[in-house]
C-alpha cells in the first residue's frame, strides 16, 4: 500500500531522485575501472601487473563492505525510515569521493573504498523505497527503473572515468563527489518519507548482520528460493564482468574502442529493456513467466558468447540477450509482494548483501576458469561463459522449484 503522504506531484520527483541516486552509485563503482591502475601506479610506483592486482583487491574490498553493511542499512531504514538512511548515505558517498581525489597513499585509497562500500549500500533503502511507493501490480515497472539506472551507470561510469581521467587522474572522483552532493541537496528538497511510523519496527542486530538476515529469509520459502537463484545468476554476471575484456581481446583481437563499444551496447540494451520494454512485457506475460523466460534467454546468451566464432556475432547476441533483463525486475516484484511492509528494508538488504557476495566470488571463478582454459595446450577461451550458462541454468532450476512454493510465505504482506 502506498504511503498516503506521497501522491501525485510529490511522487514523480521522489522516484526521479531515486533513479539518479542509483545511477550515481553505479557510476561511482565504474569510475575506478579505467583510472584505477593508473592511480595506484601514481601513488605507489607499482608495475602495471602489480597495479592491476591491487585494483582487484579494491573491488573486492568495496563488495565486501556492501555484503556486511547492506543488511544494516536495510534494518535501519525499517526502523527510522528510508529518507534519513538514503540521505545520510548520499552525503557520506559524496564526501568520500572527494576524499578519494585527495589520497596520497594506497592504504588511504583502501580506507576510502571501505567507506564508499558502506555508504554505497544505500541501494537497499532505495529499493525498499520503490517497494513502498508503488502498488503491487506496478512494482515490476518500478524495479525496471532500477535496472535502467544500472544499465546507464554501467555505460557512463567507465566512459566518464576514462574521459575525465585523461585530463587529470583525480578528476573523475571530484566529479563524482560534486554530483553526489548536488543530488543529496536535491533529495533534501524533494524526497518525502515513504515508510509511515506505524509500519516501522525495532532495530535488531540479529536481522542486521548478513548471517542473521539470510536466516530470516527462511520464513518466506518463495523469497529464499528466488534469492538463491539470483545469487547464482549474479555469480555468472560478475564472472562475465571480470573476463569480458580478456576474452574479446584474446579471441577477437579487439582494441579499446571495440571493447568500450560492446560495453556501451550492453548498457543501452539494459536501459531500454528494463527501463522501457519491461513495463509492457512483464504485465503482458506475467511476473512468473517473465522470470522464467528471462533466465532461459540468459542461459542461451552466455552459451552464445562462448561459442561465437566471429566478433560481430557478439553484438547480435547482446541485442537478443538484452531481453533477458526482464528477469530481474520480475523477481524483485515477486519478492516484494511476498514479504511484510515492515520487512522490505531488511529483505532488500539481504538481497544486496548476496549480490555483493557474488561480486566477490564471481570474478574469482571467472578469472580462474579463463586462466585454466587458455593455459598449456588448452584452447577454450569461452569456458567462463559456459560455466556462467551452467550457473544460470541452475538458477533457473531453483526458480522453477521456488515458484511452486507458497506465493506469500508464512507472513502477511502488511503488518497486522
């Protein structure tokens, strides 16, 4: 049920603010991709190989902090409301980006990535906000907006980082800090609270830690099953992120331009499908069919990446595979309908935590498989994508099982 205080004119700018907030979160994560190795080399004098390894640890640090603190921010938003958690996180992220632009040593760079991972976990409260203010029948479209923000951020982050980094290696962080603080000021003006006092619940450390949060999903069989499925899908997706550049360079001899172009097409496809087509496709097909169809397409897409003998085929596969993007908002809509209104933050925190855990494990799996697949006499560079296809197929199997479970778990959708 929508919060009575958020109607008409006030809802549209609030959702626009949430969209921009998530866009900046993803952009901030991607900024370090093109400039990270250069910044580490600048700070420490490391070799290119050493700098790349350090950047890998920086990514893992960011993901680990999100894993630990996403449930905390979700539980805090269930207790104090979404608005203060979102705005406080934004302020922290903005100041942290500016701090990153000033660091003089690699250890301090790690400190800033720790803080950025903590405050960047505000996707938890933002997702709960969307669930609060959209009626159940429109939640798939609302979460499609989140997917569109991720798609655009996936494009704009690395592009902005590369463009500004060519001017000054620290400039991308200054730009991210300024934009985030401007968005924070905008949020102070336009963002109403979405969770009324009668729907809040006390803060509990048992629910706010990752282990306790995962255990809490057991009350909702459908949610637990879909969360497990999405974890397997995210393992595959993060493995793709880690090996994409290595794969297309090794197999097709692509240069930086073609690599960037392929990533841009991926981002545009995600934005178009999840931000636009999902609003039509998911209501027409239904959330359950959309989820199963999307995952089935993803299985074929990953296998196609690994099998494509010519580089141009990759673009065709990307365009077809973009339709698989309907699975994410469909899954989110099903999950939010299955849990109580006063637990949306905690559940979203658990989902974000699982995604972050996949962000740690996926790149490790993808990197190890790729290295093994091209070493010695082996010539199977597409192996990481075959593994990813198998992981998504397993997720599809878990999803099929979960959809046979009770739709609303054991708890009411709204507080008694």
